[in-house]
C-alpha cells in the first residue's frame, strides 16, 4: 500500500507546481494549444518508426525530456518509465547501476546500445561509461530483442542516440552538490568544411557520498563527425572515458533482515581501495544507395577496456581476525562489432531488411585474493599492501556470428505485421578449456491493428511472440574458469493496447507479458569467491500500464503502474550443503508492485519545476523467501528558472532519505547495496 508520506509529498509537490504554473500563466498572454511532437525509434526494427505503430511495448524519451527532469544519470532519466526500476551503484561501483525490466534485475539480461553499437560488446553492458550528454533520444524496448545487434536481450533494450554531427546548438553546464560533488561539461559544434560536420562533447564529474571513503571521479569525451549527401552518409565516432572510484561496501544480511551490527554507511574496503577503468571506443559507418533503390548500411566498432580493482568486503559479522576478504584484479577486454545490412524499398506492402553481424570479445582477468581484518564498527580503515603475485585468472573468448532477416508487412491499411528471424552461431572458450559451440535460430513475430482512429486519436491493439538465446554471462570472477555454462534461453508472449485521445494530448499504453526463462544465470559463492550458476527454469509474468498527458501552459504529467511476478519453476540449489527445490518461490530482489508519477512544468522561458514520486513494493532478499524487505517510497523535486539562453535549477533526489536495499552483491553471500542517501544539486547551463 502506498504510504501516507508518499501521498502527502505528491499532494504538496503538485500544489507547488500548480502554483508555479499559475504564476507563469500570469506573465504570459493566453497560449494556443501546444503541438504534440511525434517521436521515432529504430531499436525494434532498424527502421525509423513511431512507437505507437510497433507491436511491442516501447517508450521514447527525448533530449528535452531529460533536460526538463534535470537527468544526469540513468536512474534519473528512466524515473518515469513503465516497469523499469534502476538501482544505483552495485558491484560495478558507485558510478554504476543495475536496471530491472519485467521483474528481472540481472546486469546481463538487458542490452545497452549507444548510437547503434552494443555498449559492452560480447560481455556485460558498460553502464559506468554511459554518458547522457548531448542526447537526441533514449529508446526503451521492454522484452527481448532476438534479431538485431548481435548480442541479444531477454527483458529490455536501452538505446541512447546522441545528437547528429550536423547539429549546431552548443551547450555548457556546471554544477555542484552534496558531499563535495561537482563538475561541468560542454557540447559544441566544431568548425566544419563544406561537407564535413562534427561535434564534441566533454565533461568531468565528481560525486561524493555520505561515507567519506565512497566517491567517484569521471572524465568523458565523445567526438562525432559525418559527411552527408542527398542519399548517403559516412560517419565516425570516438568515445573515451576515464573513471576512478572509491567503492562502497554492501550491507550483509543476518536472518530475515540486514544486520543491525553493521552501521548504515559502513565501508569495509581497505584504506587504499580503488575500482578504476579506462575505456576507448572507435566506430565508423556508412549508409548509401545500392541496386534497385535499396540502401546499404555498414557499421563497425572496436573497444578496449582496462579495468583495475583493489577492494574487499566483510565475510564474518564479528570482530574476529580475518573477517574480510579482499580482491586484487586487472581485467583487459577487447571487443569488435561489425554489421552490414540492406534495406529494400517497400514493394507490395512489404519492406525487408537482411544482413549479418559479428560480435567478438576477448577478455582476461588476473588477480589474487587475501584476508584482512576490519573493525565491525568501521571506525577506521585497514591498511593493506597490494598483492604482487596475481596467481588467479579468469579468461573468456567468445564470438557471435549471425544472419538475420526482418520484414514489415502491411496486408491491410489498419494492420501491420513485424517479423524477424536470426540464425546465430556462438563459439566460446573459457580459460584453457575446449571451445563450446551453439547454433540455433531465434526470432519474433508481432502484429498491431488499428481498431479505431479519428484525427490524432486512435486505439491500437498488439501482440507478439519472441524466442531467443545467448551464451551464459561471464563476469571475470576469479572462481570462474571451471567451464562454460549452458546458454540462457527465453520464450515470451506479450499483448496490449496503445491509446491516444484528447486530440493527442493523452497517451495510454497497457500490456501484459509472460516469459519462460531456462538456464538463467544467477550468483553463488564457490570457495569464498563469487561465481555464476545456471538456475533451471524461471517464469516472469505481469502487466504494465502508463499514461502520459500534456496540458496547457507547458504542463505535463505521467503515471505508470506495474505488477511483476517472477517465480522459480524448477531450480535446485544447495544451501548449507542441503539441496533445496525452490519451485514456487518468488525470484529474489523482484518487487511485485511498482508505481511512479510525475508532474513537469517546462516552458521555454520562466519557472521550471518537476516532482517525481515512486513506490517500490515488497521483495524477497533471498531465493528461499525467508527475508522480506518492506515497501518504500521516494520523492524527487526540481525547481529553477529558464531564460532565453540560460537555465539555473536546484534538484533534490530521495528527499525522504530512504536507505532500503535495492540490489544484491555478487561479491559475498547475502550482501546488499542500499539506496543512495538524500542529495541536492545546483546547476546552471547556457545555450549558444
């Protein structure tokens, strides 16, 4: 049940925004109705299409949407997205995050794509290097993507598209906030030739936290350049990020709840702990006409990532010698991605895309483990000398090669069918073991039917079926060269309705889904080290509904509700040496009820404000369902003033200062990361 605090905060915030809107209205002449901007996405079919014409649950956020929310992180950007919950931080450090789609919170279960390039390559999504500066739009597809981009997703895709190289508007921003945080950045159109257009985005950022030994500093630069003609385009992109993190500690659980013997912001990392990464991506592509009025698209990228970590975590909740375990590891990863496809023009109400792609990844981690002693009250940090002999290793070489065919069919004016088939071959070797090869098809089919339309208003119903697989996740744990796990497979069905009414000012999308997941990879502990195992069969089902409304005076609102039911169907795991059947148990860390609502005031000039409230329902912290975490609510508020070229705003996140557990650590057994504490950020920007 939604708490009184939640309802009170929403009521007060709505009143504040209404008052701000009234004040804004007094300074303006009566406004004409605001035109509703149409949005496009390409993540589902590679074709630019309106989300309400695609037979799948899709949302598109524009760069202006992110700006109006003051969003600088993925959690901020997706705060109002239906069925999506983003937990900040996690094992990848305080700069990371762990998204949840369809009730499944697993880092490798979703796909991150940046400007048509799988961001993270053949391994896990590279969320810590993701930049939301100079964004044109963010596309959010819920459910699997079994055909495009080589590496599949099971529960969702996030596609971040940056502004085109030819965009001429430039921006500069600066901010500072709680716990010594601050930074700045610039997005600028560079001097160009007659045909060559290019842009550069660069920023630096430091984020501090309540615990003085938890923070991160990040630098990022993104260059895009392109030559565009009447029917062709050639582009290049270079992305460089540098990240230095002082990691936080997960909070251990005792019995049914988080341990009361551990202080709220205890940091059990050694005094000189770090979690650093340098990442470089270079990509190029071209689109040009070929035979019979078709078009050829080619894209390729190379990424090198160098990671280094020296960190630890509590393993014994007591003031005993050797009560903590440390990790020292260097990880080097190289990724190559290449795609070529041909899009044929529409003929006989059919449009076809055919192509093939390759995704290759080679990564190796070398490290060592050690024991050290920390005081349980975390009152001081332990000095530990870094191990010199890195005698443990974790290595994986994997390659995905596939051919695919997509078709958009319009057999009648009110019917659209989208279908795709992919034949994929995957080859993987871990450590010095033998290569394992899997080859099988995957694909999807869906249809959307317009049952009523009048002007801008319409009602459309859709349904789809998706079947997909991919090799099991690999996260370079030092316990993991024992062999290749079974590939993960998923089959899902989805149906729903897309409604637009009030002359286009109100959009409603509702959908239901059911997914059967086999060999889902979950975390375990082997000889005191984190490892991964296959988890039999799991079922995820539920429904999601979202409403997006646009009112007068640049006032808009959005509300979303989701019910998720993730349940083990057949999975046996040993606990304390005893095999336990988990059939019928709820999937851990998956909240059944999610609710979000927001009101946004965003004129071109004048007072700007936003209020976002979120409710996260109860969820079990463990697979045996003996530790139930309570529901919690959060409130974010932003307010500021926008001039013709300038903007200043103050944003408060998690104003109720909730510290509930939001994601599980894979470093140790039964340890969890809490929600970040309350923060305030003052920012200013200029457009020129």
